[in-house]
C-alpha cells in the first residue's frame, strides 16, 4: 500500500507500508519521505525506512535514513550530496558528487565518499570514538562514441586506433563489448 502526492508540486510527500514473509518469519516495512524543490536549481529529499522483523531466532528492527541535496549550477554542472544512516549495519555514509557534462552523453564525475561506524541508541546517534572514517576521492568519466556505426555509451577507442585497419578496429570493439558484458555478468552474479 503506497501514497505519493502530486509530484509536479514543490512539496512531495510519499508513504508506503509493506508486509509479508521474510525468510522463516514476517516483516513489516514503513517508508516515508518528503521532497522539497524551492526552485529549478535546488532539491531537498529526506526519507526513512523502518523494518520490524519477526523470526523464530529472534525479533529485530532496522532503520535507514537518507538525506539528499541536489544543486544544479547549470544544465552542464550539477552537484549532489547524499547522507545515509543505517542502523542494521551501524554505518553512516556520505557521498558528494560533482558532475560536468562536457558534451551530450559524455560526463566527468568528481566523487567524495566517507563511511563511518556509529552507535545507534534510540534516536541518539553517536560516532564510535574507536572507529576510523573511510574516505576516498574518485574521478570517473563516460563518453559516447560511435564504433562501427553503433552508438556505444561508455566505450572509448583511443585515437591511436584510427591508424589500425578496419578489421582490427572491429575486433577491438568486439573485445571491448565482450569485456563490458563480462563485467556486467560478474557484477550481477550471485556467486560474488
């Protein structure tokens, strides 16, 4: 059972209640969220998901809070920040991303990620003094190029390949396709 207010408005409210089987027990999930868009550039989004699980081995609850802030400087320069508090994993995570679209379907991302352990005492959240933050910066890019007459997102043949024969370029593009699909297959594999 779910509810979403008019998504074309500045303020959007969402709510959902799910129940059912969970392994050898039952689970109830209550999710609520609010999104506020004061103007075309700025968006605030907050949500909370509460789960109550009853198993023969014991009952437990989990809570996942997420807060998101998006600010678009222009159609080509966008930022987003996400913060999550996870009571089950006892973690907090912060992700800040700067996205620059330097041409259609071609992006440059600068990403900062921070993760910390926390103690979840009711409504009071305390960072563990013994835990260290795991922080990292990363740089990523995507590029839309045409390879052998097909539009291929994310695959880029370096400029030195222009000197190769057409058959060699075709073989190289097939190898890239194979590696791309192999990576996707490994990421989706349940054996990881």
